[in-house]
C-alpha cells in the first residue's frame, strides 16, 4: 500500500485530502509526467472515462486540466465502464488511460484507476513514481495544448468488440435480468444483450449521481434473485458501479458463488482444449474445492495475492488466459487486459449454450469445501510470526487437514482486523480448527469486541 495508491488505484471520500479537484489536477499532471518519462513519443494521448457519481464530472475536468499543463491530448469517453477505457486506448493506440470511479463503493466516494499503454493496471513501482511526482511542485509547459485537443468519445468501440463475441439473436427466447447498479453499465450491458436477442429486464438503471450502488448491484444481489424468480428468467447478472465485476443468479434466483463461476469457466475451457497451459489463476481467498475440481479435470490452479492486478500479473507470468477473484473480477486475457463484467457475462452465456444446460444444473459440477471464517478487531497488528500460540494453532490445523483443507490467517489491508479462515472436506474439523485459531489469537493479541 502506497501513500495514495491502494490495491486498485486511489480511492476515498470526495472532498477529503486526496479526492478533490486540486489533488485531481496534481494527479493528472503527475500521471502525464510519468508517462512522458517512460515514453519515447513526442506527443501523448490519454483516454479518460468515469462512472455515474455526481463528483465525477468535476474530477475529470480537473484531471484534464492537469494533463494539459504537460501537453497531453485527451480522448474523453464520458460515462463508460472501466473496461471500455482499457479497450478504447488499445484500439486508439493511446499511451495511457484513466478512470474516475470508486467501483462498488457508495456515491460519496470516488477514485482514480490507471491503465498503461498495453491496457494493464500499473505496477507498484510505477505507482510509487507517480506518488513522488504528485507531491512535487509541477510547472506547466511553456506552450499548453489548446482546448481543441480534447476529443469526445463514447463506448461504441468497446461495444462493437463485446457484441461481436456472440451471434446476433443467439439468445432469442431467453429472458435475462440485469442489475446495473445505477452505474456505468446502464447503457452498454442491456444494449449488448438486446443485440444478442434476449428479452431484458433491468434493475438499477436510473442513475442520478447519488444512487450508484445504493441497494443495487453486485453488493446487493437479493433484489436480483427476486426479479429472476418473478420474471421466470434464465439468469440474472449484476455489475458493480464501474462494470468490471459480475455477480450471477441462476434461474431459481439463487446466487452462484464466484469460485463456482471460475470453476465453470475453467472446466469449459478444459473441455474445449482452450485453457492455455491448463492453468487457472485464482487468489488466496478462493475456496480449496476449486483446486480439486480443476485438478480432477486435468488442470492446475495458481494463486495470487488479493487484487485483480495481482491476478493479471500472475496470468502473464504463467501464460494463463483465465483468472479472477471470487468477488467477480474475472479476466479473459484472450479477449481483454482487465476484469470485465460484460465479457464475463458473454462467456457464461456461451458456456450455457455449449452444454445446453441451465445454470442450476451446471453449478453442480463445482463442489466447494465447507468454510468457516472470523474477523477479529485487534488493537495492534503485531507481525504474525511473533504470535506463538497462533503459529502453533495454524500448524495444528494444517496437520489436521493434511492435503484436504487449509488455514489462512492474514490482516486486513484497510481495517484493524485479523482475518481467519479454515476450510476442508470435513465440516466438523473445519469448525474445530477455526475455534482453535480464535482462541489462540485472543491469547496473543488484544481483541476488541465490536
């Protein structure tokens, strides 16, 4: 975690010390200076987009002001999903991309995500260099670019690429519920599904600047399930505010675990001989049952640290083409460089049509292990290797499980919490191991009741 950057860009409450127009202008200038440093081009082009938050327009204007102090040309897409920025910069041959969004956070929050010229999230090293530039006084170039170097665009390049993934009218007779979170996908995802021939029922499709993620979207899938049942739909799909995630309900309105989705994508690709290197990339949070299902089908699961940037990095290192997080950030690198909720939805539909089965039937192919978790509020995040009782409890749990279970203990990156997880084939052992972890943690640490 840097001074400003977190696990996925910079994020905070609008009006605080980092999410305000003055900071946004400094940020824009710093990003411009960094890209000039790493680029050999004489003039640079940036693609920028935002979600539907009320604060977004002012922040975009401020970032563009900062970019223009350094002579950067700007292609402003307006309100578009995050993956549309990555796709557009590749098609346009731009040098970098910026998205003003706070993803699944409430409307009062906002933030900045960055893409490099290859459409990938920036490395921690690159972010550190930008942080240094943000804190330095920035002088404007002697000749600032004229306002006519700001070009307006939209999501059309992205939509053309996405809708081409399936044949027109291929979903004729299908009924699909879409929850757009009052966010950036309110036009794109419904348009794609209608081009594919589906009858579309929408939720969270009336953004007003302050209702993004408000009781709708990927964080609140209950309404999605109810709507699927009420309309007898084939499936329900929800996005987060910026559209890089997918949450899914089957035809009964039952939520599909994100690890089940990952498993289905991997099994389908293995069946078709299209899982490159027979490798799926997940994170340390994914259920161990996913590993067993993929291994039994002839594949391998590699695990990255939490964060879609880490997933994408491990995918590139190992030549994997499918990876993701159980939260719904799923990357298909054959088609895109970043997580994309609409792309993931298209791949799910393709999978269902290939097997000619309902989602409730398909989900049975991926059996997850029983899992127990606990989050303990702690007074101090002491290094785990300095906690003797917890170390012993972890070792005992690993011995009890053997190869058919696991223990995961880590601190939250954003809260004063110790996160404990135990999972395995035997639910009784899982419960007992977690109890042991909790007792040990309470001996070694000062735990605050919340």
